[in-house]
C-alpha cells in the first residue's frame, strides 16, 4: 500500500495474477471527515477510512451500490 506521502521503495507490495481483476472500494466516516471538529487536529475520529479489495474475476460492468451525499447537497 502506498500513501500520497510514502516513499515508493518502502511501500508494501502484493502480487496479482494476470487477467481481469475486480476491485471493491468502501469508505466510512465520511461526514466526520467532511466536517471535522476544529479542536481535534488529525484525530482518528475525524478521518475518512478507505478499504480496497481486489480479486481475480471475469470482466463485468461496474456496479455502484451506494453513494454518499453530503448534508445540504
């Protein structure tokens, strides 16, 4: 995994087989991350979490299951 400020040679790596790969991403804590508490700088409670899963699978069209809408949007 490589974050935006990570050093490429030190990044964790994993092998994926050749061929089509399905990707699932999920996010949580979106509202707290969008509207963080100004008294809590970089607290875990104010950070968005992203999970990415990948596995070999045949080609298929994308399927968006749910989309978050910010309050007032």
